[in-house]
C-alpha cells in the first residue's frame, strides 16, 4: 500500500470515528435536555410505554 493510500485510510477512519462520536454526543445531549426540562418522569413514562407496547 502506498503512503497516500494509508493517509486516506487514516483520514477516513478519523472521519468515521468523529461522526460516530458526534452522533453519540447528540443523543446524550438531547437526553440531558429532556431530563433537565421534564425530569425523570419522561424517561419512566417512555420506558413503561415502550415496554407496554412490546408486550
């Protein structure tokens, strides 16, 4: 493999990891905002509703 190909692979890997980390950060931030605004009730209701829907 040439040096240029290795650099491109590393750049792609960094971009992929950055996008995944950004997505996880967005999910955590949105959960934090929901928790801050609605408190724990939203997650309790959401979990119970999801479990009830599954069964």
